[in-house]
């Protein structure tokens, strides 16, 4: 079944993922029509800050010949500042564009937008919910190094609020031989809904606070930021900030063929001295966002069989 909206990683099947990755490979090698989306308009509607997601979507659309209408900080720079609801904004913007890329601070906002929009809606992050296009570019990056889905991924940090963690976990659960180790303080462990899903899909997963134990087992090290914006008080945030750091001493403990990833932005959880290690893939990971998002825009807006 063809997807109209991209809201959750739970929508993706292996065949869809394969076709997006094949298209991304083709685009990465320069084999694509640079005007194929001429005349099509993408609206990027961002109620929360972004560097990678917004710019890579906008770059993707323009590389395919399409154009972009955009607001960053929509609470300030759109009529949300005058009190307009997200529902009304979506009704309006969907009559001005062919696809809407939405980032919002409220869990489920993209689902609401999709129910009202005349055009496809892409969830570019909904509060502490999901970030499905990030998960696709994460998996694409992982598969560029590990061709067979039989490896151990460790995910570290604020697993309760980290939407990239949630979406990537749902995606990994499609591959039964992949093992996941979640490393976090107990208070920031994965949400119950995700845990239930992993149990139901019989994925081999462990939850621990023992960072060194997990590092030794890891093929893929997926580090994340403590999500400051999701905490009620600064003191709550400070309790967890700086708990799990990857630095030069970590590099001595991990497997020689492991990879280090991060959805970014990073604060202090990966030391800059790690950047030059060949296992550090996070900048390549971010660059892959353009190819994956081009492939997704072609899927949603391109002519058949592109
Ligand atoms: N990875 C990610 O979502 O980054 P931005 O917040 O900069 O878009």
C-alpha cells in the first residue's frame, strides 16, 4: 500500500525501506533528474528549532527542482503568534503547497495535521514522540557499514524523550537478528509503549545503566543528547547532564570495527577529539539526510517508477 503521509516508523515495511535506500544510493551517485519536481512546492513548518532536518529537506527539494515556502520558529513568525491553531494553519498551508514538513512540540501533532491536510504531511519530529525520517537516514548509515542485519546497537542517553531513539527502535524491530542495549538512567528509560512493542516483536533487548558493559558489546554506538527542552526544571535536567560521555578513553574500549553515531546536535556527550576517529560517522550520518529526504520526496511527489 502506498503511504500518503510519513508519521511514524511503524508505518515502514522492509520492502519500502529497501526501495528508499536504493533510490538514495542512486541519488548519491548523481543519477537523478535535477528538475523532476519543478513546479512542486514544499512547505516547512517548524514550531521547534532545527538545523539538519529543515535544511536537509529544503536542500533535497531544491536539488530536485522544486521550491520551498518556510517558517522557522512558527510560534513567533506565523499567525500562531496571533493565536491561530495548528489545525487552521494546516488547512491553509495545505492549500498553498504539495507537501508539508512539520516539526511541532506536541506529541501526535503530525497525526492531527495529516487528518486535516489535503497534501502529504511528513513528521519532522513531534515532541517526545517520533522522528521517522531521521530513523531512515540512521538505518541507511548503519547499513552502509553493516550489510547484514545481524549486529548489536547500543542507544545511550535520554531514551524517554529522545524521538530519534523511538523511531530507530521501531525500525530496527523489523530485523529479528538485531540486538539492542539501552543505556540510560532509570528515570530516562524507554517509554512503556516502545518496550511493549519490542517484547511483542520478540526483539532481543536489554536495559542497563552500565555504560562500559554496553560499549564492549556494541557494533553500533548511538549516542544522544539529554533533551533539555523536555524537563520541567533546570535541576531535573542537571541531574542527568554529562552522565554518559564518549571521549578518547572510550575509543580504547570499543570494537575496532564499531561505528559511533549521533542524530546531533551534540552538547558534550561526544568530545570533539573523537571526530577524527574513523569510527565516528555522525557527520556522514547527517549528510545522508539529504539523499534519504530526496528519495522520500520522490516517493511522495515524483512520477510513478522514478
Ligand atoms: N537530528 C535532528 O533532528 O537535528 P535538528 O534538530 O537540527 O533538525
